[in-house]
């Protein structure tokens, strides 16, 4: 037990003595020289009024003449109430004889003063422990005129000392319990522990119950002898349901301590049987194990209120009592089980907790493994030699870990080698036995041969592994099927658009060419007509109506603008033709074979397809490097580029830039980067973005398959996708692809597999 450092009594009184000496000297001087020391008197009273210690002057009639504010606050009285009041009226009666004797000794001249510890009683009845130092103040003729007194509140120190003493006594009891358990039967030991708890809490009655395994009923195990002899003569059953128990059993029902310091006004009490002692106060605590209440300990009728220290004391003794009872029951059960085990296929061992794990006990049925119990206990062979070499390090590490964690039991599976060198699997269920200091003494193991079960598990594990591989292939096939269906839909759409648009585009483009020729012929005719009319020798006259209509219709502008309109129409048809071509190039309908492809062309066609998604808020910058054509499935890579571009556009909320870069890595790889200045990806999501159906987009904004399919496509091309993202600054996805994938392009099987 640790003790708190406290000032010793001599040091304590020395401080008070110095204070009282200075006070006495000052008061004596004031009494002898009042006329010349008015300023000193004022200074003294300033110190007197502001001192942190209680200070007073007492007359020979034991009445206080002066008291300072600190003393008034300490004792709970006003200065008016204390001045003129005899200190004998507020002194604890038990301390008056000693105080009076010391006071009289000073008056008789046997001492100049005295020191002592005594108790004062406040107006509310509470007690203040103090240390006082009093000194007689003498007049000029040497006779004692009055006493100067310095008083210090030591209540807290006294309470601390009392608590330390209680803790020491409690520790002594807790250390004594294991020793008593070895000397007494279970019920006698439980009663001893209960009576110790009763004494430590200052109670008059005590009782202890075990909670039955069903959790619904309890068993009265012990009353304290003091309860039976002096307080309770009621008839009672040892076993009864918790529902019929009184308020004290709330500790079991609520799984928490119950403290009642006024039983008469308790709200949920149920009354007491005839012959039961009257209850004034009650304290009961549960003992928990594995989340269930196993035991309940109670005390009652303490003279004062139960405190948190009492709750802690009762809890500690209850917990230790149950621990010891449980351990003793386990030992008895082990002895009984040994007799049964020897006739069963289960082998029991006890290893000592020291180097080499020496066997101190083994059941005789270890002969089923070809060993003799006596030989194993003699170390022939050592137990460590029985464990398969491939499992020994793991088993030792697990034992060390479980022991360090303070576990009372654990389970292991490992292989043993029999005497005829056969390998068997066992499950080892071990109980850890510790001494009173918590040090491990023995490991009690029950070994069951699980070889047949383990073989079945290995088969199941292998089947499960194969099933997982198949499931992964099915998942990849399903994702690829989704991809293929999507690309097929786009391809069909592209083919339909191309089929429907190419013919009208062709004849409209042709008609526009013809129209352009016709218009030029018409303009030539009009120009010839105007030259004839305007010739000097022409007999034709211009019609005023014709000139008016030409001016009204702005013929000069029309003859210029009409050719611009035809040119713009041709350019528009060219753009439509380019979109159709890009759509066909993007989807590559029917192309599922590996071929040389230009990634720049794929990026450009893909960008045209998704441009409507990007053009309103994104600026696209192309920083293409010099890269060779690569061997690939370009339609699938176009899908990857589309997913990256669309995701980059979604990451930009208002305005931003998407940069597309390409380049080479070494001589055998190329890379494509798509960077955006969007909101970036949170660090906790980086590791999940390639999972199927994972998306950070709002509901309805994405399926979560884009990046998963992209990852699968790049993986099929023996490439990789790298991600660099910073929240608030944007993300960069880099696709690295081999120029020539590591398989033979002519290998039909490989081609079909990689194509999905």
C-alpha cells in the first residue's frame, strides 16, 4: 500500500508555535505601549484580519475576546457570535478535559503555552478537527493577562489518515482470503469473507447469494453470524426466484450496486418477512463474470450513510471471494474429470509454466498415441518434441500472447507426432492457472484428436478456394458482359446513325454541290443581262421596276451571301460526317480482335463523343507526346478513356481544366494521363474506387462500374492504372500499357480470353 506524505506533528506544531509567538509578542507590546504604537496596532490588526489560519485572543475566563475572519469561517459562526463566547461551548466534549488541564497548567506557571489537537462543533453539528497552539500573554508585571491562540483546520488530514487506515485494513483482508480458502470449506469460507466485509463497512448485518446458471433464481449461501444471532430470526428458503426477492436484489436485476441510506423512504421496497430485522440502510453489489451476475453480496444497518468507499470495499471482497470459489470449484472439477477422462479418447495434460513446458500430469489414455504417461512426465520425450516442427514456433508464440494478455483460457489447433511418427491434428483447450500474485503456475490442456475433421476442413477449404476463383472469373465475365452489352448498344446506335444519316448526308451534300453550280450559272446569266443593258449602244432600257425590286431585295448582298450559306452548309454536313465516323471509330462494331491501333485517334474520337458532357464547364488541353501504335482492343480502351474523361468532368463542379497527356515509358510501354482540377478524391476512398458498384456520386449519377470495368480492361491488356489525388486540387489517372502484350496475337485462346 502507498501512503500519502503528511506533515509530522512536530513540524505542524512548530509552525503554529511560531505564529502564536509572533502574535503574543505583538499583543504584549500593544498592551504595554498603547500610546506609542497606534500605527503598529493597525498593522497587527491588518495581519490578524487577513491571516489564513484561525487566530483569536482568549481571556482567563475562557471566553474569546477577539476572533479573526478565518476562524469564523472555519467554525461556521460570525464574529459577533464567537466574541464573548466560551470556547468550551463549541469544543467537543471528549476533548474538554485535556484542554482544561493544559489551560490550567499555564495559569499555574508550569508552562508558557500549550499545543494540542481538538475538535470543534459547528452550528450544523458537523465536527472540525483542528491543531491549536496557545500562549499566555503577560502584562508588565509578568502576570498572564490573556491567551493568544492560532488554530489550523486539519479535518482533511485526519480524513486522509482515516482513509489510509481503512485501505490498509482492507488490503490485509484481501490478502488473507486466499489463505483462509485453503483452510475452510466453501460455505465456511464464504461466511468468513462476508463477515470481513460486514466489519470493514461498519455494518450490523450481512448476507451473500449465488445466482444460479439460469440467471432467474438465486441461492442464499450465508448470513453473517452477527445477523443470525442478534437481528434476524425469520424463516427463509435457500432457493427462490429473483422476482420474489426484495429491494436488495436490485443489484442482480440492474447489474449495478444498490445503495439505500434511508430504507424507510425507499420507493420500491417490498416489505420484510416476519422475524426479519428492521432495515435502516442497505448496500448490495453484484459480482459480474462474462456479462452475467454470478454472486450478490449485501450489508446493512451501518450507523452512518454508506459511502463510495464502502461500495468499493464490498465490491472488492465480493469479486475476490467469487474468484477463489470459482478456482476451487475448477480444481475439484478437474480432479473428478480426470477419472472420467482416462476412460475417454480425450487426453488431458498439465504443463508447468517454465522452460520446456515439463509435463506434470497426463491422463493414462495418452497410450492411444503410443506414449507412456510416466515417460512423458519424465521428459521422454519433452512435450515440445511432440509438437510438429512446423507448428512449434506458432504454438509457443500464441501461448506467450495469451498469457501476457492475462487470459484465463484459450484454444489452439496444431499437429502432434505420435510414437510411430504419424501426424495427427489436435484441438487444445487450455485453462491458465495462476497463483495469488497472478503468476502463471500451470497450463491445463484438454487435447482432442480432430484429424478426420481437419481433413474434411482442408477439402472444404480447397473447394472454397476453387469456388472463389470461379466466382472471381464469373464476376469478371459478368462485368465484361456488361461492358460488351454497353459497347454493342453503342455500336448498334452508331451503325444505325451511320446507315440513316450517310444516305441523306450524301444526297444533300451532292445537291448542295449541284445547287452551288446552278447558282453560279444563274449569277452569270444575270451578269450578262446587266452588261447588255448597260452597254452604250444597247437599245434595251432598264426597267425602273426591276431596279426597284433589286434594291428592295438587296440583290447585291444576296449574290454574295448565298454562296457563304452554301459553303457553311457543306461544312456542317462535313461535321456530321465526322461525328458519325468518330462514333464508328469509338465503338469499332464487330472488332473484337487484337490489332495495331493509334491511341491518339482513339482519344480524339472519344473526346468528340463526350464533348457535350464537358464543353460547358471544362477546358480541354491536349499535350500529346510521340507514341507508337500499340497492339490492343481499341474499342475497349476507348471505353476506359471515356470513363476517365466523364469522371474528370463530374469532378469539376463549375469551371476547370482537363489535361490529356501521352508519352512513353522505356522502350516497351506507353502511358496516357487524364488530369483534372476538380474536387479530388478523399484519402479513405482511394483504395475503393476500383471496387464494383462503389461510387461517391449522388444516387442516380452513376452505377459504380466505370472504374471497375476500366481496371479490368487495363488488367487484361497487362497494364496498370495509377491514381494521384489531392482533395480540393484535383486528380490524375495514368494508364500504362505495353506496346506488345506478353502473349501471341495469333493464339486464338488467349485472344478470346482477354477479349472476355
